[in-house]
C-alpha cells in the first residue's frame, strides 16, 4: 500500500470496506459525503479515488442563487435559528437576565453609572465660562445665583470704583453671565414642573 502524499491520513474510524470506485482492489480508507442532503452518510474510497471524487464535488451544484444565499445564511448560524437583539426587554443588557457570574457586565454597568453621575455633576459646556466668571459651582440654585450676582454687582459697579473702565467691563461680563445662567435655571425649573 502506498503512503499518502500531502498530509492526507486515513479515517481512524473507517470500516473495513473496499473502495467504492468500480474495479478498485484497494481498501476504502477515506470518506466522502454521499450528497449535500446526506452530509452525515459517507462513501468510502481509496486515496486516489477520494481525491478524484473531491475534485468533482460541488455542494452548490444545481442550486439557484436564492438557494445558495439561503444555505450560506444558515451556515453563518450553524443551521440554528437566530433572532434580532433586544427582544429580552430593550437594547440595555440586564445583568440579572444574563446571569453574569464573573461580574463582567455588572462592572461595565457600574462604570457607565459612575460616568453618568460624573457627567451630571459637571456643568453643561455652555455654562462653564459663566459659572467660572461668577465663581460658582454646579449644580446651582436661583437663590445662590442671585446672592452672588448682587455681591459682584456691588463690588464692580462704576459708582463704587470711581468710574474705572476695567470695572465697568467686568460688570458687563458679570451681567451677561448672570443673564445666561438665570435663563437656563428658569428653563430647567419650568421643565421640571
């Protein structure tokens, strides 16, 4: 018996059968599928005849384009049914449903919650300059805003600074910042009602 070339090895679970090729005296040591509908049923050949059989094998032979596409789609899911994501109650991953014994997902959820809390504690970008100018923190209430504005208005008013132009410019900036923050707070209070 010849030694196989190219790394081909006989099937270790092969039955003791002759090659199914006509007039071949060699043992059938290599299996090949019967057809595309019986992939778990085999024909047994010697090495030369299984190579010949494999050269002529075409799983998609005789199929239409739609049938080929359907077969390829089934192969991507290992011939098992699939369904769209999010059917378990939304796009959010719930650690209770997923049973996360290593807490991989819950760590991500906790990290996302911490990030959301940090974002909530930071002022919106359009208000940061106004808050810095008035030296106020976030979140802020309207009483604290009004108190701080009155304090700064008295300090930088031109009458208390002998007509100093820089104090007047500073007061204009304070007025603009106060106006912006007051409108934002009034809008937030109105939407909270």
